[in-house]
């Protein structure tokens, strides 16, 4: 008899674990902070509720059948119309449920297709193995692995890829959207409250797929406009700074960093790696892999392959003095 209770018990355990996940550091799509993600979460809960009720009813029917047979014996079993049971429970009710679910799915898809209001601006995101190039075309600047948006306003996001297929996903803000080389897909972002939301690559794209993250910083309108204006400016002139910053800039150019990285307003105009014009203002380095601190930066420059094996940046074994100068220069790029 004990075996009969294993299924309901298992079901209860699954329910319990499903309801208690979503905490910790991982962004949860069940903790939405924007209208698009709220719709997706709503659909998930609807499907979960329907599946839960059906599962419960099936279990009750199973229990009823078990007790009926054991409790009342063979004589108690009344004949019933099997065809009618199959038509009602095997065809009619499932068809009705699927029809309702299909309707809700279509409505959600339609809602996700276009922003609820005119977008405040457009951001282009280009995926690379394994980082995110973020362009603000109207303001003519580029940044990396960090997207700033104004709270409560929608922005249009045009995504594409430079190499393989990636997928742009901020679980608390939007649905997933694939990024294909040679094709541009369009989505939108909107946050309903200020905060920093983690974004991930949601399509396996090679060795460092798991270390291809970014952040979306949603801030009040005035703060966002200040950020936008600051990002549009070129970097401070290293010659005017002098000292270790100037020497750091010379190390930056001399160590061929500038072949891959651009710093607007200087001779560095590389296009292969992230634009570093306002690098010091970013929260993370190496696409969300490490907090942007001086120590992490030193480790990254001298041992990038140890931190993110296979990434496209070679390690630069600089002498201690040049490294300190280079760090001073990079940290001056606010
Ligand atoms: Cu990019 Cu996975």
C-alpha cells in the first residue's frame, strides 16, 4: 500500500522546490521587474496552475480507483461507457485547455513583439565571443557589457552577432532573443524600478559561453541623461594629466592594446575589443566576469587566459612599473 503514496509525495516535493527557487544571486524570471518579463512570468504561472490542477485531479482519480477496487470488491464495480470517458477526458477537455493556453501564448507573444510606448532611444547590441558591444547610434558612442536605460521608459534594442549565434536575455526584464550573424533582430527593454539587472547569453556559443554576461543599469531619467551626455564626450587627454597616467597611456599605445581597443579622443582606435573610452565607470570587466577593481584589472591584463580561457585577448606580461602606469591610465577613464 505504501507504494501508492510515493507519487503524491513526489508531486508535493516537486511543488515545494518549484515554489522556493528563485532566491540567491541568479536573476530569476519569476522575479520580474519590467512589463515584458511580468507577462512572461504570468504565462509561466498560468501554465503551472493548469498543469498542477490537472495533475491533482489525475492523482485523485487514481486514488479513487485504488480505494474503490480494494474497498468495495469486484461486485461494487459498475459498468460505464468507456467511449464517453475517452471523448470527454481524452479529447474535449484537453482540446479546451490547449485552446485557452494557445490564446494566452499568442497574446503574450503579440505583447512582447512591440514596446508599449514609443521607445526613448535605440541601442544596438553586437555579440562577440565572448562579450557585448553596446552602441548608442544617435549619441554616437559605444560601450561594452553594460546598458544604461531610463526607468519606466522603453528602449528599442537591435541585436546581431559578429561570429556565432548568441542570445540576448535579461531574465527580469525581457524574453530571450537570438542574435544571428548577418541578421538584425529587434526587441525592447523596460524596467519598472531602478536597479542593476544581470543579463546573460542564453545560447551556447563556445568555451566561454558561461562567462558572457552583462548588466542593465536602470536609473531615474535625470541620472540617465547625465550618463548619456558624459558617455558622448571623448576621454580626458592623457597629455594634460601627466605623470603615471601619461606613461600609462604610452604603455597602452606601446603594448599594442590600441590595435584592438579604442579610446575616443586619443590615437587608440582598435575595433576588435571593447571600446574603453569611459572604461573606469563600468561595474565589471571581462563581460561580467569580475568586479572592475584595480587588482582584478591587473590580474586580467597579465593573465587573461587564466581567468577566461580561450578568450580573444592575449596576456600582456608587463613589468611592474608599466603595469601600475597602465592601471592608473585605465582607471582615469571615467
Ligand atoms: Cu554568447 Cu553564449
